[in-house]
């Protein structure tokens, strides 16, 4: 039985470990004993309390592993990934750290390591879809992704709770958003350009600019590519106001003779309100739209829709399910020898292989995470031809 070491036992990391424990010998590593104590009762998952900010400790905990999973906050992500690669371990990482992962590409190649990065739901599955159709079509003209995880009950004032590290959510709200327009990279403030989008079973949500293209901005050459984050209407404006007046600043300021970091103060007050209560219902919604020409020259639009909800039977949140099971599909690909490319490998590289892409979708479907796919032919003006609907499923 292969050994997998999962670094991080947060909301998503613990579900990664649980899911993998049916097929692998899994050890979950976290700096907090409390995270490990309650997460794995009644499971075969082994636990290890360790300080993952120490390079020597990282080397020690990953030494027995055949495959490593990085499921830590983005602030630690790049540092830990670099040390895992230095240890020569294949890895699937979902830390979504702000730095460019391709800075570690040569190191991974030199070490003979396959490092799959950003393999969650978005980034993750959205990248996989783009990689697949970019390889299958003559030309991809446009890629649009809108995605978000939200509580069912809209509690004022935030009308939001975090399905993963709250600090990483704030990073989304402060990092400038990049998208591609007319083949040029455009940078806009995070949370800018709000637009209302309606979803069956959910209602109206607001799509806001965030820096979600990530590796697609450099690996894919479509002239139009954009990702937006979905929130309940009004949340983005509230967060934008907090950002503008300095509540998310990282530089210390003096208050009453004491030095404080505004972001740390804001986090201490705000994050408790962003925590889901046990059994609280939430959902993940995503739509990916890809437009281009088939190999036969037919204009085509492919739409993937996901609406996944909290699983009351298992008590696992939707954000944990959709992110964790995408990640565990990546681990299975490595373990089965289905994906062997060396270096830094974002999910679009996996999508380029139809066999790997189908395996990932089957893996998710077996865990009741399903995407609805719609394919439409387009006329010369880019409008769908009603009689040309070729697939719904």
C-alpha cells in the first residue's frame, strides 16, 4: 500500500486525508493537535503534530511518503512546496499561494518530481476543462469561469462564510485581478466590475473580479480569458470599502502608543463571523464557458455547470467535497502512473490527456460531484443555433 502524507488538516485537508485513507496508508500532519484529534476518530488516518514552517521538519515528515499533498494556507504554500520538491517527492498541492508556481519548475525537473498544483475546483477543474478543449479544438477563442462557495442562510452583515482558509479569502480580495482581453493582459482591482448572474436553484449572485486565472494566464493563448468570484449581492462592495480605508493593510500602524497590523486586527474581529457552525448548509456553484472552433471548423460553445451542496449524511461541506475530491483524483493519477509529466503541472496539463480528464470526472461523479455539460453550435455572430444542440448531460 502506497503511503501518502497530507500536510494540513483544515476544512479541506482533513477530507483529502479521509478520502485517500480507503486506498492508501495516510498520515495527516498539522501544527495544531486539536485539528487532528477530532478530525480522524474512527478512521485509519495516522496523525503527526509538526511545525511546517521549519524546513528540516518538512523533510522529516515527508521522508516516508510516496506522494505528498499540500493543503496549507497560501502564506505557507510556496515555501512548503519547495521543500517537498527538494525532498524528491511527487506532490499534489492546493495551497493556491500567490507566487508563480513555475518558479519551481526547473527544481522539480531536476529532482524528477511531478508537482501538480492548484488542483481544487477553481482553480482546478476549470483549468482541466480549458486544457481539454484547447487540445481537442482547432482554436479556443474565449474562456469564462464564475465560481463561489456560499452559506445557504444570508446572515447580515457579511452574508458570507469561508469554506477554506479565511486568510486566503482576504488575499483574493486584495490581490489585483488579471484577465486577458483582445490577447492582452489586463489588471483590475479585486472585487471590481460587479455583474449579476442568475442560477437555477440559487437565484441572483454577483460576479466580481479576482485573480483566478492563475496559470491559465501563461499556459493558454486564448484571446479572451476571465475568472470571477461569486458572492451574494452587496458583499463585494462592503469588502471593497474595508480594503479602501485600510482594514486589510499589512503594514503596522500606531494606535494608542501600540503598534498593530490592521489585517491582524480585522481578522481577529471578522473571522469568527466567517466560521460555519456544525451542520450549517452551504453550496458551491460554478459555470465554465469555453468558445472556439472544432477541428472541423464549426463554431461551438461548451458550458459546464456545477451546483453542489453540503452533504448532511456525512457532514462534509460542499467546498471541502469539491476541492478535496479534485485533489484526491490527482493523487490517484500519480499513484496509478497515469500522469507522469515532470515539473510544475497545473490541471490544464492533465486535461490535455482525454484519458486523465475522464478519470478525474469519473472520480468526482463517484463521490456525487457532477458537472452538467452543454454543447451548442454558434452562428456567425456567436449566438447559439437552437436546432444544433448536440449534448446535454
